[in-house]
C-alpha cells in the first residue's frame, strides 16, 4: 500500500502542477496581455481558449479523483440511466 500511496502522491503532484500551468495560460490569454502563450513546445492563442478550458476541466477531475483515492475514497465513476416507457 505504501508504494501505491507514493505513486498516487506523485501523480497528484504532477496533475496539480499541470493544472497550475494550464490555469496560468488561460488567464494570460483571457486578460489579453499576451497574444500567445507557450507551455513546453505547445504555443496557445486566444483561439485555443475553448480547448484549454476542456483540458483544465479534465485536469481538475483527475486531481479530484486522486485526492479521493488518497483520502480512502473511490474514484468517481460515470454511469448512464436509460428511461424506459413500459
């Protein structure tokens, strides 16, 4: 379990760092102070705000899942309900 906890903590640190960079890029582009923003080799522009928001949402979900696992909970699972008319 210790190795598993260590791995979860490492993943959580990674996703928190990624989330912080994505948020920083989003705010820089949204404020209009820059025309483009570079994360690693990827250059983002104001046209990328929608896709950047999706990536932020995904990173936030990943952080939430990892925090839940570390707290002893379970990762959130999606499920569908199909209404039926009998």
